[in-house]
C-alpha cells in the first residue's frame, strides 16, 4: 500500500504517456516475487511485464522509498499500540544466510559455517525493523553493528529517544564503549545462562529472533539471491512493510 503523496511527482522531462498500470498491480508483482521466491522472468502473465515491475522496484530502491515507507508505517503501528512514534529501546542482532552464485560481497561465516551474507538488524521492542544493513558473511558482528549504527547518525528523531540497546555476547567488548561515546546509549549484553542446555528463551533477545523468523517466511528471503546488498535490504524493508500493512488493516 503506497499513498500517492509518497510517490515523487514526475518532472516535466519525465512526463509522457499516461501510466498504464496502477500502483497496486506493481506492488502485487513485487510481493509475488517476495512470497514465492521465483525469478523476475517467471512472474505470471496476468501481472504487468516483469521489466516494468522490476523498473519500479529498482527506482524505489535508489530513491530510498522502501526505507522511508518502513519508517512511516512503523510509526503508525507503534501509535496503534499506544507507544511513542520512536522507540527508547531496541535490540541488535545478525543473521547469516546462504547466497546464490554470482552475488557480490559474500564470505564465509566461521561461527555459523555458512558461505553467504549477514543481515545486521536493529528492531524496536515490538519487533519492527528500524534499520538493516547486509554485508558479506565474514564481517564480524561488532563491525557490522558499527556500519549499521553509523547509518543512524543523521536520524535525529530516532537518536533523541533511543537510550538502551540489547544484544548477545558477540557484541561485548570495545563496541559497548564505542556506542556509549558515539551515541550516549547503553549497550546491554544479554548473556546465556551458564547452565543452559539446549534452547532457552532469553529476555529481550527473543524479540529480534522473532523478527528474523517473520522475514524468512518470505521465500525470497530464506536465501539471499540478490547480486547487490542494496537489493537485499530493499526486499527486507518490503517484507516488513507488507507485515505492517496487514497489521494496520486488522486493527
């Protein structure tokens, strides 16, 4: 669901014959790709041509529209849950996924024993996406966290409210001091119990794990098929937008 006010108005040089397909049909094609995991060329013939759908997906990626819509809808969902539009607490984590052949920025994650990419994700306490950065799999969690958080440096609306961030043990050490000095937040490490055997639900950390579970329900995100990490990030934002639109429609 895209409001007309969020679509940039065409310039005089861009105006030409009327647009043939409505935004709903374009989005239906993008979400068909996301849900089914098929390639662009395998889109059903009752949708617009795959070149048209891909054109708009790529255009909105380069314009930053996917990230913008994610932010707008996140604020709406938070207000629907009687919360401030911006969070005061967040959860940080990463997810390693395999990639297909030919993708740029791929590497071997020795901890998970996966050759692919890492999704570094910051979520609020509702599990809604604040920011995502995709890197090669051999990028350490602490380094990926710095890349992620630096991209929030100019997001004053978020920085003013955020006070504490929870993360697992892979983020301990110098990153805790760096976050405090750079942003004035508290990075709190949620450690596993020493006597833990098998799976155990950990405070706060389960929220971001649930967010990753939401994402991989979309078959396109179960594996990273994209050549560019920017495309991977856009698909993740699109998945969260779809989730939030459904949540708003039910309430």
